[in-house]
C-alpha cells in the first residue's frame, strides 16, 4: 500500500482528500497538514511514497515546496488554477488535479501513482514493460533498454543485444512508465538509461558507441543528477 500525506492550507480540501483516500485500498493517507513547515519536518523524519500537494498556499507555493524536498517522492498536485499545470508536469508530477475534482478523477490519479510505485519497488531485473509494436504486445525488460529515440509520433527503443523496437507512442507517455531513478530525458528526442551511460564529453552521451546529444533545456537537470551519482 502507498504511504501518503497531504498538504493544503484549506482544511475542507484536506477533508475531501481524506474521504476519497478512505475509499481506495491502495493508498494509506497517514497524515494531513495545513502548514508547509510541519509537513517538511514530518517528511524528514517519516518518509512516504506519495504527496498530495496544493500549489497556491500563502507561505510557499507547492511547486517551491516540492523543489525543496531533499528526497523526491511521487507528487499529485492539487489546485484551483490550471495555469500551474505545465510547471507541475515539468517537475515530473505523477498527476495534476484541478479543483474541484471528482472521486473518479482522483481514483485515476491514485491508480497512476500505484502503478508507478509498483514499478519502482520491483527488483530491477524483473521490471518490464509491454509495448505494442508489430501488431503484438512485446515484453521489454527495463534493465535491457539502452536509450529511447523519438521520431514524431513513433519511438525507437534501443535494446541491448536485441533488435530495436519501433512503437507508435509519444515520449511523454513512455517517460511516465519509466522509473525516474533509472531513466532521464536529455533531449527533446532522447531518453537514456542512466546505468548504460559509458561516458559524457562536451554535452554528448556515449552509450554502446552511440552518440546522444544533451540539449540546453535538459542539461541542468542531467548534470545535477550525474553529480549525485
């Protein structure tokens, strides 16, 4: 079961979250907070899997609060303002709920988080995806993926010691299925498996003698990640 907390400066909004979570077996809402400093202290002491996070709060925005967290966890942003959606997703949010949201929409977001949580908690050697290609569903072990190349509405999934798989799918859709601790987008057209990187030189990633560029839009996040390894 997913361990979760919620942060929202409006108690009625937290009441709704508590009510909705009580109806779902896959999430355990352990605590709710109206003050960001209290939530931050709790997270430092008691790590959780998922954070329901309001964006428009008086002391600090939910976006800035999430950026401050020392350990990134899954987040579902909740807000009444749709203009925050794009920035929310650039932070790799699991989902974005626009208030007032229905239980059905909430359930969809939690199901997405649960699928992501299950994937992250599998043994890396057992993690896999089923990708539709060549009129079939093809099982691909995540540990075998070298990198993914985007071509308009198609993807080329480059796999170690196997034939490249071409699938009709978007980069965004596939990235949501991949554990963010193991894969990172480095270019509009490329996602790479972090463990498969042989070297990086002059903003070029080398994987199995393939050269993959790091674009300006992604280089800060990419090099920050490498420095943590």
